[in-house]
């Protein structure tokens, strides 16, 4: 980052914004977007003149900044970078930021979207991990994963942890991994259990997956375990250098594993923990992944948006299940922001701690980017914009009907935007979405196969149309 960068203080002052003409971008409605320009093809790309939100601890935001990409890596972030031999993407009037990072999603359920809009946790266990999972074929897992990954990319998610409890057989597992690889998303494959079948090899199958499928933690696909609260499973994961991701729905469940918690563990939900458990998480540097919409709809308890702040526990966000919530991180960020502020602003009435600070839109954007990368074990690779990181970034267009005129950059992204503002998506230096359109060649085939897969699941499960 060059010394010409704006300091955070300068950046946040309205005078700096006004002089830089924050609202001066050209308005474009989605309907007008008829250009068919091709994305850059060279190995050296300069994204020029955007509002750069780095989300990086060491790199400041820039009101008019450039990001230089060489191959799969960000080689510089700063002002007026030299661009003599680079192809230029003009980002003036647009927001450039790291791609979103989802720290827990059951991607095999991509073909079961919205199947359970009103379901509680017990309905989910009966319908989704019960009836549906037991009739899933390996190909359904492949299509579910591929569809979930492609649509995640379309909404600006560049990294996702696939919490894959579709391990009905090794073939199911391998098919799910194939879906991830084909999508081109950066993924952590968290191998999990499956239906109770003779072919379910969890957790020992983790050793095979490490050896056969993910022998080294290739930067685009790394390995984790989708574990229970189970010492043997955690030890197995650590023996193959895999992170541990675990659902924690109960009260006091973590206490017996106190000695086994660490920064390589991510605990999901955590709506009912004792203060003693929160102290442990804080002390051990263990992060918490909050899936606020699902937790509120399905009855997991109150999402721990106050507790994480009270105890200083690192927080990321996760979609969890597309059976009930959408694929994007905008919904996640807004849910957490609304809920935390409601609880804090009514602290006395709701028996909450008044000393906890109010969340800001920038805080939740951090949850949705760099903190997700940290919880996925990838914070040195992705989650923020700085030289040396892999080129996982998005360009957002605020000059559209839902966010024009632009008044606050973080406000526009977190409070105002949706997937239609996501104009460009890059993973590992490769452009996946350009000028608002996905560059995935087999889209029609994918959608056809998803519809077919869904029909097969309905037939085999004996479901009627809902
Ligand atoms: Zn989950």
C-alpha cells in the first residue's frame, strides 16, 4: 500500500468524500446493460480508480484506488499504480472489495432450495437430513454442490466452507468435491457424516479424502472436518492437518472438550452457551460462525450477536441451509446488523448488556469477508485486499436504482445492495462474472440437471408437490 493512501480518518470525513465526488458515478440501470465487452485476457490486470474497501488490517481504504493483479495474485494496492503493460478495468464510481466469505453452508442442499420456508429445526431433521438425504444419489450431491457454488459466485461469494454431511458413501463425498472443483470457487471441503447406510465411512473416510482427493491444501480446495462435539473426530482431523467445524446447539456441550478447543476450531450457532463457554472460546481463540436468519427462523435460539462482542470472540457469517434462506451474504449482514442493534438499543427491556457496543455496517462487512477467511483457515490467502493475497475480489456498482445516489460506501454495500449490484467477480485471478453476467458456459445444462435431480429426489422420497 503506498503512502498516498487516505487514512481511515480522512476517508471517513465527509469533506474528503465531497472533494472526491463520491456521488459522481454514472447511473446505469440493469436494463441498459447491453454492452458485450469481453473481460481482460492478459495475466496482468489493473483495476483502476475505484472506491477500494480493502478490509485489511494493514491496508487503508482508498477513495480513488487501483488494484494490480498479476496471474492469481494481487501484486499491489494503491493510488496511481503504473499500468503500462496491464489491461485496465475502469472502476471509477464503483466499489472494489474482497469477495465475500461464507464460513458454513451445506451445499449438497442446492437442489432443495426453499423446500422448508417455515420449518423448525425438528422439521429440518425429519425432511432434509432425514427423508431427502437418505434418497440422495452421488449425482444429486454433485449437482447440489455445483449449483450452490455457481450461485454463490454470482452473488459475490468467492470462498465458502462446504459443510458436507452427505457422506452416505465415499462416492457421494467424491461427487460433492467434484462439484466444488468444477465451479471454480475457493472452497474448504468439510467432510461430514451422511445417512445411516452401510457405505457411510465417516469419520475414517477423512483419511482417504486427504490422500486421494485433497493430498495437499491446494489454495483453491482445502480440507476440514464437519465434526460432532467429539474428541476422537477432532484428533483425527488434526492428524491430517484439517480444520474443525462443529455445530454447537446445546448448553454446556463444549465444557468436556475445553482442552481441545483452539484457533483451528470454528463453532457454529452457539445460541445457548453458558458464559463459562464464552470465556473458553475467547481464551482459546476459537471463532463462532453465526447463521442468523436460519437460527431465527428455525428456533436455534437467539443468535449470539451480543455475546460475541461481550466476550470478544471472533465472528463470521454463514448461509447454512438454502432450504430456508438465500445464497447471498447481503441477507446475512443485514440480519446480524438489525438484530444486534435491536437487542442493544433495547438492552434494559430485553435483559441484555448495555456496555456492549453497537455494531456498524463496517463491522458486519468485516464479519462477511476477512473474519470468514480467518475461520476457514485462509486469512493469509484471501478475505482482504493487499499485495501478496490471492486475487479474490468483486466490483460492486452503486450507480443503480437501489443505491444511487451514493452517500456512504459501507452503507451502500451493507444496507442497500443485493446481487444485482455485483458486476464483476474474480477468484484466484480468474473472472467468473463480468458486467453482471456469469461466465459459466454450462448454465442451461446445470439448471436442467438441477430440476431433474429435484424430481428424482421427490419421486424416491415419495413427496408430493408442496
Ligand atoms: Zn449447519
